[in-house]
């Protein structure tokens, strides 16, 4: 994990070149990453997602693939969304642009995602047993159904980002 600001302010997860995936914590033992000889690698399934977001099977549950480009990604709980850094002069400028980006976002069609509880955001290449202390972000989601939608936004000429919003459904 990379920290561009003071420790604990915003925790970023980097990609090694492919997609990132949000995996229910309870399904981590089922995530095989890119090194599975037994089955088609989970990483390959994640790479087949052509949109900003998509769902793939992880054991008995589903993981949320953050597709598109391999952008640094953080979760901002105050907004209920993942932010993906495509371009910005600095972290401060990027984070200052999030509010404006939400205001002008044109959201793509939403997906429905059932979550059993907390989720983990790692690089999709690693297996669930390989995650270590600072190479992922844990997000404490409540169990339930979520509407998930994404938008690519350029809040100013030097800043572009992808927003992935999670909205809890009744």
C-alpha cells in the first residue's frame, strides 16, 4: 500500500498492471489470484471485465472488479465510494476534486452486489492467502445488498478520476 499523505489519512492500493478487486473477507480463502494451476486463475476472470466495474464469482460469493486502467485506489468512507486516481498534480488536489466530481458525475448503470460483511481491496494478482499487512485496504461494510455504480470524471483540466459508489439498499 502506498501512502501519499500522512499515515492514516488516505490509504492507497496500487496495481501491478491489472485490475483491482474488492473481495468479501469471508471469501478470501477462495481467491486464487494469478497462480492457480487447479482452475482458471481468478485474475484472468478479473481481467475480462471490460467496464469500470463488474462482478465475478469468488467461491460462494462475488467480488467487485475495478476495471479500466490500473489506477491507485482508495476508499473514502465519508462518501461511500472508491476513488481511482487517473490524473492529478497532487493528492491534495485530487482529494479536493472529489466533491466536485460527485456533483457532475454521469453514473453508468448500476450493479447489485450482495455482501456478507467486511471486504478487502487488494491487487487482483495476489491470492487471498498472500495478503500481508499493508498491501490491501479493509473496508468495514455491513452485510446486505449494495447498488454499485461508476463514473469517469474530469473535475478540472488537470484532474481525472473514476468514482465507484456503494449505496446500501433496504
